[in-house]
């Protein structure tokens, strides 16, 4: 049991606490940054000429498998080498913890969304500039309320992508699974777009991300509904709120993003979605919710609180699952 705690439970606890305390390190080498450089390099050289769909599928699959295999192989080799050395075993645990830290984004996500609300309170131009850091849509024509809405949509969506999904894959496949998921999600965020440049080459990456996030997105929404009912005494039962999520979640263009967004829209009693412009092209996305109202700082505080408690619940449930 002691070995189980040290090798499996402790890295998740330490990695999560590091993210909680520091967020993404600004001045240190970051695993996801190198993943991004890898993707950008091969996209530049492969995404041209004929057979883009095939080349994108092979690149996406090979990159994911390679990341998993390398991480698994290194950790298994280290486990053999340090089996009888307590000091070295602790060093391996710290290595795993750092990898977990790199794969989580809860602290940074909350901080970035708070900065959007502070920026738009100063000026609309500042708000548009700040929200452009965390959303893929064009922001130059957004109103102040659309800036706040975009930030909260991103908060909900990335609670799944940046916290629940990585932890989910950690529970199933350990650190290698978590790192491989991060490669899948990073590829989707860089090349998984439905535009002329990426539609063929990034198609497989986008679909892989859809599969990897299918269960985590729905678990995220369910946890959000439950913790909001417990913590802020939302009117209406959990089944009633879940009915709202099940109604609006599948309407999103993404098979997954709509679920946590619908959960937050229901909690705030507001409306998300609608037409957005990406790379100069308008995409008419369905609305999530029907109460069009101005969002304010009280909605930010509620959203941040719900997302943090969802994150905490996810960690506690995963540790309990792994302990068994």
C-alpha cells in the first residue's frame, strides 16, 4: 500500500498542488510548449500538396503513440533502476509530479478569465485584447457583454480540457495517459479547425480529441451541477438542472464543449453561444440557454467558485478511485 501511495497517488496530489499554487510557469521550460513546437514544425512541412488528410491522420496518431510510449518506457526503466533506492524513488515521484503539473491548467485558466473581467472594466479595447489570449474566435467586434460571455464559455469548456480530462486519463493510464491526452488536446487546439488550411490535415486530430473528451466533458458538467447545488443552494433539483444540460449540451457544434458550457449557463441562468467569427468567417452556433442578460463580476465569482469546487471534487474522487 505504501508503494501504491508513493508511486500513484502522491504525484497527482503534488502536481495538483503545484498547479494550484503557481499555474503555468512563465519562465521555465514547459512540456506543452514543446508539444506546440513539434506540431507547428510538422504542420508546416506536411500540410501541403496531396494526401493532406492521410498525412494529418498519420502524424496525429504517431505523435500521440510516441508521446505515450516514450513516457511509459522512461518511467518503467526508472522504476527498475530505482526500485531499492528510496531517495531515487522520491526523485521519480517528483518527476511524475512535474509532468502532472504541466498537464493541469486550472489555476491559469481561472486567472486568465479574471484578467478578462478586470480588463473589460477598464475599457472595451482592453477586454477584447485580453480575451483574445484565451479564445480562438475573432474578438475585434465583440461587445463588453460578449467579451465576458466568451471568457466564461472558455472557463467552462477548459475546465474539462484543462483539468477533468487530464485527471480522467491519469486515473485510467497513469502519467503516460495524461501526457498523451495533452498531446491530443494541444493538436486539436492548433490544427483542429474547419477552415481551408486545417480542414483536411487537422481532421483526425479533431476527431481524436472528440473521443478523448467524450466522457470527461459529461463528467465535468455533472460535477458542476452537483457542486453548484450543494455550495450555492441553486434553486431546483439536480435532476432538473441536469435535464437543462442534456437539452442544451448536444446543440453545440462540438460534441463535448456544449456540456460544461450548458452546465455553467444553467447555473448562472444566462445565455451562451450564438454566431461567432473565426478567421474572418462567421459560424452560426446554436444558443445555450435563453436568458439574454448582462453578465457582471458576481457571475465571475460564482463561476470561479463552481469551477474550483468541481476541480477539487474531481481530484478527491480520482484519489479515492485510485486508492481502491
